[in-house]
C-alpha cells in the first residue's frame, strides 16, 4: 500500500542512508524502483539544501525533535530538468534510550501550486503588453538595489525615456499600431541592455532603463544613441526625450525616478535640445 501511494515516502538512518523509498519517491528522482536504497538521502536533495538537511539530522539526534516540515525543489527529476517542488514532513523515531533510530519523510508534490504562484508573481512584475518590467516590478528592482547597497550609494544610472511622436501614431494609425510600436520599443530596449541591467515601462509611452555599474557617463550616452538609432528604423519611427539620473547619498529610489523624470521634462519642454541625436 505504501509503495503504491501517489505521494513520495522515504525512510533513512540518522546518517542519511536510505532504508526504503516508495515508487513515487523513485519517480521524483528519475530512479528505477529500489535503486535508491543505500544511497544518501541528503545527497538526493538540491545542493543548496545539503547543509540545512545535515543540521536537521543533527538537531533531531540531539534534541529529540519529533517532526519537521520543509519545502525544497528537485531539479534533476523530470526530463529537461523541470523542477519538482515537494513539501516534506519529517518524523523522527527514537528507541527507549532516546537514540535516533531513523526518520520517515513523507512528501507532497506541490509543483502545480508553486508554478502557479511563480506565474502570478511574474505577471505582477512584468508589463502585459511589452514584457518588460511593470511599474511595480521596476520599483521592486530599484528597492532591491538600494537594499543590497546598504549604507552605500547604489552604483547605477537611471535613464528615463519618453517617446516623441507616439500620440500621432495612435491618432493616425489606431491603437493596434500603437501597441505594436510599444512592443517594438520594448524589444529595442531589451536589446541594448546587459543581463544585469533592467528595463521597465512606467505606463503609456514612458520607459526606464536601469544600468548597473560605475560608468555613469559614456555608457549611458552610448546606450541612448543606440536606442535613438534603433527607434528611427521601426516601421513607425519614434523619437525619444531622455532624462539621466544617478543616486545621491540619502536619496531614495523614488527620488531617483523623480529626478530622472524632471531631467526628461526639461529636455522635452525646455530650451535645451529635446533629443539626443544619433
């Protein structure tokens, strides 16, 4: 009956040696029935969980902890490395003298729930039309940058972009062409940033680039010129007004966005050049 359970179950000794593994547990690890007996249970877990699992076994032995619940992912289980998320309930068994005899770990596959939550989180953080970060996602990215920097000033440059001529495209060709143009702009912006950089859409035709690193002069200008050239080659070309800002000591990420927005507004409506030419 235990072997036919749909949920995984495994029994192992205090040192992690597997005494029993039912079919569902074998399947999770892509193993043939019975081949996991004698292996190290901790070694079957993702590497990032090894230290925690060893500490768990040591704590059970020392404190006679009766049970423990953990959640981890097994990435080597399914073809193509598809993650499997398992919630484990670990129950320890002791002899009359209080010595740990072993642990029975019963699992529950919560992959569908975890993937659904991950998809929801992705949708919240990304703009549905263009696929770049949403306003919320961008704000979270900047908040993380400031948190990682601690008391230091984050090493980044924020580029605030407002499209010129986009309203005319909408009015003349319709919103479906306008949406297609915004999608194309998102593709252009993703194409000019590095893997650690970020692209976000604040709404409408306003976008933001977050460039990481200490080069706050030549690199941002080079990126803006590259963007300008690319936007001029779209099916429906658009211009761009630009505001650049870098963090200052004591400023928040919200103040950084506001400063870049102010700089963009000056360029767009002030007496200085509206666009940075290619």
